[in-house]
C-alpha cells in the first residue's frame, strides 16, 4: 500500500497567527496529537503538537531546565522562554516538519515515525498539504492486509513457505526443509535459537492455506 491509499484527507489545520490555545482546543476536540500549520497561500509551514506544549508556563514549567542537563546558553534560554510563553502558533510550532509524498510506501512512513519518534506525518503534493498519515492509519493497514494469495494444493503451499523462509528471516544457512501434507507444514533445519525457531513458524503460518505447523527442530534453549 501507498500513503495515498491510507492517509486521512479531511485535515484540520491552523494558521501561524492562530493562538496556542486554539491549537490545543483543536487537538482535544478532534482527538489528535498534532495539527499542521498552513499559511494564507496554502503552504505547509510547520506543525504544532502535544510535545510542543509540554513545557508551557500555564503548566508551571516555563523555561526551567531539567536536573542533570548542561547549563543552557543565552539563545537556548531565549528559545525556551518563547516556546513556553508565546501565544502565537508561529512562535511555538516546529518548523520544517517531516513530510512524505502521497506516493511513498507505508514502510517508509513507519521508518520515519520510528526515527523521529513522531505519531503523524503531513502528506504533501508539490508543497501543498493533501493529507495526514498517522500511526492509527498504519494500524488500519495491518487490519486491511490479507495473506498472500496462494494457489490451492500442498505443493503450491510448500513452494510459498520455502520462499518465505529464504527471505529476511535470519534462517539463511540453517538448511531449512519443508514438506506439506493436507495443509499441515512440517519444518526441518539446523535451528539453534528460540527466536529462529519462532521466525520459521511465523514464516509458515503467514502463507495462506496452512492449517498447522509441525516443527522437527532439535531442542533449543529459550
């Protein structure tokens, strides 16, 4: 699937000149963790999220430094003060947010979310915001995904499992062998760890038509 297949197209945004209070109200009302910031030309200029509001002066945080952190520079103090006290979205938002193209893969989105520790990513087309892809959308994709189509018959199932076992499973060089009888997969190989054993079982179970998996591996330690 691509981003455009799963993204949310009904996007609620705020103006750089809106108040921080207004941005917080929108997040609460719509049960979202972040709001894209869009200027009068329709261009995405930033994003304001829950994380940007955690050190607000309204919460009694202000520009207080955390214990054990190096003493901030004058610029760092000034930036922290602005973030915690400014009322305009433009002064608090995160600029140059991580974005993706609508034709990007969901795998790319997942990697970006993990790398940047973010929950949602704006989707752009020629600089214009066209949607939002969130962690919730990725969960929807997991639910919507079906097992690979497999031709009927034990031999077709066996070939599909063999292909799965040869993928990025950590089982290379383990001498994996598979047979299938009445939809039940039998697995052999020099599997020497519990995790590799689990990977072999998962690879077989993920093939459509498999009714069960029997492991013929040597005993391994947990």
